[in-house]
C-alpha cells in the first residue's frame, strides 16, 4: 500500500500552522501546484509582490474564518485556521 503525500500527513505540516518545506514540495510535486511559504509583515515590506500576496491571503482567510468555522473553532488558538493567520501576521 502506497503512502499518501507528505502534505496530507503530519510530517508535512508545520506545528505553527500551514505546511513546512517538505509538505509544500510534496504538494507541488503531486498536484503540479506552486505553493510558496507564508509572508510575514517584515517580509512584505521588502517586496510589493509579496505584500499583495499577503494582503490577499489575509482577507480571504478572515472571510473563511468568519463564514465557515464554528464559534468554538474560531476562538480556539490551536485551530489550523488561527495558526495560519498568526503565521501570516494577519
């Protein structure tokens, strides 16, 4: 039986939210995608392109959090969505 890709398993996920480098690489390989690492506020100041990417991600994820999560998940600091928002400094 073949293993599932790393991005679907614990070894491809970052403890602080999102995917780690191994998870992004396995996702890109298996789906043909082009995932990039998160952009923090400091990194966004260096490049307008990454700043726009960060702004887009934050607005999209805040909308998902508002509409698609329960109040329990929205207030849980260890939920995947809250970890991702923290990682991106949203």
